[in-house]
C-alpha cells in the first residue's frame, strides 16, 4: 500500500509560524523506518504493508506530539494488495502516458 500523509503542529511556537522543526522530526522517523518513501512540499508518501506503514505514521505523529499539544494529520491511502514498487511505478506510467 501507499500512504501519503502530512503531519504538523496545529500551533507554532515560532514568531513566524514555522513548523519545519517538528515536520523534520516526523520525516526523520519515516526515513529511519527503512520503508520506501518520498517527501515533497505537501506530503510524505511511504510504501509497505498495512501494519508497518501505519506504525510509521503513528511514530511520526508521536514525534510531533512531543513538541506540540495539538497536531494535524492528513492521510490518503492507495490499498492494492499484491503490488509493490508503486511509489515509482505509478509515476513512471503517467510519464509514459504523457510522452505518448
């Protein structure tokens, strides 16, 4: 399965409203998990089996909870049993369709 998620403090302690330190802590959890992942400006997507992916999401949320009393989580999942490598394969299929 693929899970795209965004986790951030609902409140910031920085004068400029930045939440980048807390978000970086969450992304560090994802990268340390060893699961295939990709981060862009809005979401982090990771690939794996249900229990391992959701476990990483929970750990990422816990990393943000450690610095904020309130946390926002947005999550979208593509559940397709029997398929792996879709983190890159889905993008490759779209790029191929665009090239045709």
